[in-house]
C-alpha cells in the first residue's frame, strides 16, 4: 500500500513542526540550566559541585556560566 504524495508532505511538515518544538524546548531548558548554575554559584557551590549534579565536566559548567554572562 502506498502513501499518497499529499500525505508524505503532511508527514514531513509534522516532523518539521516536532523538531521546531523540540528545539524550542531544548533552548529553554538550556537557558534555565545556565540560570540555575549561576544561582548555585551565588549560593556557594563550586563549578565541580554543579558539574557533579548535572553529570557534566567542570569545564562545561565554567563555559556554560561564561556564555550566560556574555563572556564566552
């Protein structure tokens, strides 16, 4: 059974819409993650403490905070 051409275009547009939605959610979460990392630093946590909680390297935390502050 073949799918009509119109159906393929609709499915592709649906896929593109899902990708746009996923990207928007990713960007929001990324921004929130940096905000919470900055806040944690202000409350005395080290970059390594934050890295351990996020499951990333200390260097990644440092870079995340620098970007959020406009320095990276």
